C-alpha cells in the first residue's frame, strides 16, 4: 500500500449515505430506474444547468450507447491520447477508429489535422477533453457541420468544467461522463450521457434498458445500461460536496505549481475559454528516461504515480494507425502526481521533495 496513493475516492459522511439506504430498504426498490436514480438525474441537471441527463452503469456503456444512438457506421475520427475505453467502444460498436494526432500544448485532438482524415466513410468525431481540459470545441463543431459529421465528446474527466460559461457537457450531439470512484464526482461505479436533443434522449433511454418501451413492448436492440439505487445514493451524497471538492483540488494544484516552480517540466496548456476542474495533476518531463527515474524514486518513497495515458491508443493490438508522433511523445513523458480531496499540503511537500531530489541526482 502506497503511503501516498495516486488517488483516494471521496466519501461522504457515512450516516448521510445510510439515511438513503434506509429508504431503499423500506421501498425494496433496488434498481430499474428507481426514485433515487431519477432524483440524481434531476439534481445533476440542476447543478450543471443542462437539459438532459441519463444515469448509466459506467462511462464505457455511455460511449457505446452514444455511438449506437447516433447510428454511427464506418470510420470515427478520434484521439490516440485517452483512456482505452474511448477506442474500445468504437471497435465494440463495429466502427473503425481513425487516429488524429494531438495538439502538443493542450494534449487534446488537434482540430487542424482532423480534415485530412475525413473520407467518404467518416461518420463522426469522438474527442476527449483530456484531464478535464476542453477541446477546441468551436473548431471541431464547425468542421463537423461543414462535413455533415456527428460529434461525441468523451467527458469522463469533466464534471465541474465549464466552457464559455456553460457546462462542457452542453456541447456536441452527445457528451459522455464517467462517475467511477476515481473521478472527482463519483457514484462508485457509474456514468452518464448528456444531450440537448429530446429525440436522442428518448432513444438512449430505450437503448440503456433493452429497448423497452412498455409492458411486453420493445423497440430495437438495447443493452442493460441501468444503474442501481445504491450507486445513485452515493451520487446524491457526493453531489452536495462537489463545490468543496473543486475548491480543494484547485488549491492543491496551485500548491503543486508553487512547489515545482522553476523545474524543467511542463503542464498542459488550459483552454482559455474554460473554467477548469483540476481533475488531475499531469506533468511532462524532457524524455522518458527522466520520467522513469522520477517514477522509480517516488515509488521508493512509497508515493504512487500513474502514466496517464500510456501507451498511446494507436499501439493497441486491435487497431491499425498511421503516425501520431506528438501523442507518442506525450504518452512517454507525462506522469500524473497524487491529487485527491484529503491530500494535505504536507503530503504534497513530500511528493515534491522526492521529485526534486530525483531530478537533482
């Protein structure tokens, strides 16, 4: 067990969670779109000022439901720098991922390279807001409109991020989210899809529930993407603390910035039109050798780090890909440092001291 883990899930006061569970026991309604799941969807929509939200079993199912709901076929232009689910969901839904390299500053898909990958088989763009940092949304959506393409944003890291004053989940045909325990807002396991389209919302509601439209009635093929009352209860508890979580993560990130000032490391450039949620604390080293040196030194000090994301998705054994040199370089040189709600300044000092010592050896 690491002395300082890379992440530690936020947990609300136990009695608050147990109060919800008492009602679950009383109703004996455990899943299948129960009252807590519906309440969570409403509260999330209110918190984010967004039109439509469906609470799902996880963020991967959210991506699969989004692809199916948009009836995507053929090729989907996507990023090689994301978690594996971004690519595996495309392949799982019998589409072909086409990798577009990333911007060297933001680590998001480079919109200025997207058009060169468009073919008659292209049906959509699936872009990840990496580390919760919004993509160049305006450029991506202009390209999509020009070529008649759909847009899905993988917003797994994005809870609390805003773009031009609105929740980042407001954009695209569909945006997906992950509410996994490692995320700053979580439901233990969980995810969601967001859309401004009532038609898409209704379609996804059917898709996530076997295509069910009423007693003994089904409309099209569906999947089991529902989530339980126990997970919804955790979400309802945690949602009350999101503002505090966001403030604490920002304070911890600023403290890291101050402690690591002057070192020859870089960080992603944040979208200037965004309000960032400080989901992660990634730093980039000059080369992979330096990264491995620091990672090893921190492990010896019982400090956990993560090479997030490594390797680039273009190297997966079930895809074919052209060259993506920037994604390859970033994936080999980026390391995420510990960041979570109850991380203390003293623990950040421990991390930074070990890192600085390693770089000075």
